[in-house]
C-alpha cells in the first residue's frame, strides 16, 4: 500500500535530512510510504545503509 506522506512527515524528514545522506533518506521515505513509522524507518535505514 503506497500512500503519500503527510505534510508533517515531509517537514520532519526535511529537518532529519540535515544529518543524513540521500541514500538514508530515500530508504526512509520508501518505508514511510509503505506505512512504517518515522522511528521504524530510521532504525531500518541505519541498519541497511548507515548514516
């Protein structure tokens, strides 16, 4: 189920992107569109691609 991110999610990801790579952010966006929370997505992205 791919859904678009809410404005709040977009704003949070924008702030988060100051500290992480484009690859990390891409993994997070994809997971959040699949319904994962910010925290779940971040933890998985750190494990998969690191910072």
